[in-house]
C-alpha cells in the first residue's frame, strides 16, 4: 500500500507509511492527508520565485489547433519530472479542446464584462423577469460566462467534476513546491484574431 500511495501522491516513502499508519490503513484518508500537507507546504512557499519550468507546445487535430504555454516551478528538478511535464501537456490538451480566452476572471476586460451584463439584463427584462431579481440573474449568468471563457474556472477536460484550478492544486500538492501557470496562447487554423 505504501508503494501505491507513493505513486498516487508523489510523497516520500516515510510520509506515506506514517499517513497510512495514522489512518489505520485507510488509503483515501491517507492520500487526502498527504495532499493537504503538500498544499500547506506549497502555501508556505508562495513568496518564493518560480523561474524554472517548461514551455509546452502542442499540436492537435492534424495541426489545425496549436497551443503554447508556460508552466513554472521553483526547481529544475521538479521541471524535469514526468508528473510536471504531464501536467503541462494536459493543460495544453485542455486549452486545445476548451478554447479559453482568458486565464482568470480578473483578466477579462471591463468592457467585455459590461457588454455581457447589458446583454443578460436585456434578456431578463425581455423575458418579463421582475427588476428586483435581474441583478441576481446577471450574476449567475456571469459566473457561467466566466466558467466558459476563463481557463482556471473551466471544468477540466479529463475530469469535468473539477476545474483546471483544482487540477493545478493537485499538482502543487504532489510536487510540494510553488507552481505558476504563467501564460498561454491558442491558435486555430483560419481563425481571425480578436481586436
């Protein structure tokens, strides 16, 4: 069980053994403890520089869609691990599939948000919704909009019960160091640039 837990979490042998003993062999509880411990360790390192990492380049569907992204970590040791490189590849795969326009909601331009709000307000009023609930309707629709266009809020393509942000938190917990998803660009053949 120690070996299996180590493979799942990336934690050290002694940490896996201690977690299994403290949870009387409950594999899931031990894995959760190690994940939480990894997140706590990573949070302690939040102010450390993350200048190592990879530039992942991914071509999809006969090279009709291309993605380039930068995923950073603290050490070149972590950057060279299979788990880190797999995370970068999976992020690129997700971006190729889900076509996010922004990294997070704070990167969505104010004019785009205002345009969406105006559209949702007009729709709600046209449907005859009472004025006193229109703002709540707008907020709900904005949350759905963000989950569509913001990478970190999108349902992760390999596990739609979780977001991309959740997937990255798992990688941080396993690696035990600060990981930053710095930037990405997605190209699709024949697509017109926004602007």
